[in-house]
C-alpha cells in the first residue's frame, strides 16, 4: 500500500531553459519526477535560481508567462524559465 | 483579420525586407512604414563578429502575432508584418523587419514604433554578442 502511494504521489514535468540560463546550466530541457504539490518556488530552490528571480527571471507554466511562483505544478506540466528578453 | 493582414515570420536564414513587403495586403493603403534592425559591427569600439539569437520558438510566433493584432486594433492600421531572425546574424544583416500598411502615415509611424518597442519588451528572444574580446548575453532592451 505504501509503495502504491509512493507511485501515485509522483508526477513528471518538463523544464525549459533559454538564452544565458540554458548556457549556464548546459541544458535546454530536463524531464523531472516530482511529488504532487510541488510548487514552482521549490523547483527554483532545487536549481538554485532564486538570485535570478530578482534579476528579472520570469517563469511560464504551460505557456502562461509570469505565473505566481507559489503555483503547484501538475503532471505533464511544461515549466519555462525565461531570463530578461533581448530581441530586436 | 485576414491571413494577409497579419504576417509573422521566424527565419533562420537571411531576411529580405523587399520580399516580405510584397507579401502584405496593402489594398487601400497610402503608406507603408518599415523598420529594419541590423547587426552593428561594433559596440563602444569593440568589434562585433555576429549576434546569436536564441528563441522560445513555440511561443515566439504567438507573442508576435498578439502584438501585431493589437497594433491593428490600437492604431487602426490595415496590415502588419513582423519578421525576426534566429541563429547567427552577421554585421549589416537584418535582425528584425516590421512593415505597417495604413491609409495615412501618422498611424503607420506610431504603430511601427509601438511594435518594435513591444517586441523588445515581450518577444521570447535572447541575444548574444560574439565580439573580438569574448561573448556576452545582452541584457534587456538593446
């Protein structure tokens, strides 16, 4: 029963990184297993991105840019980490 | 809004502003205002070899399309084309091209200026300058 709970409690999400952040992490995307109820803030802590938030890093959840960082992610969510943009 | 009133292009090869302009619906227009941004070959005396653009391509088209549609509603212009390069852009090559077709020039100028400002604020694009003294990611609005 406990083992079953453990399996049921896991979700898979995809993280996307761009520009200087992709270069810094040397990763474009990561697939990650998380527990139900994990928030974006907890992912930020895990990847040590807290300082980048104050430098203008914005997060998009399933394409919704600028989402509240206390939002819980769901199974199959796509979470994009966007450094300050510089197009044009 | 017809397909020819809003045209968005994301290109990994050279942008041709004249060709892009030919794609637009300018029926009834008395003006086309254009902005073409180029790679500068120097920055404060340092040689710039090229710019490299990273993009969130799945989202970029959507963001540019939203900006273009908003400009038509906001300024009453007839048609808008926005094209942007991704990948490496050499000095003097076009990075971005905006064309605005309108009845009168005032609305066209205003819409074109607003469009490039919004693109710089919203478009999920990141620019790296490859220079003679190294590489730097350009921060924010450039």
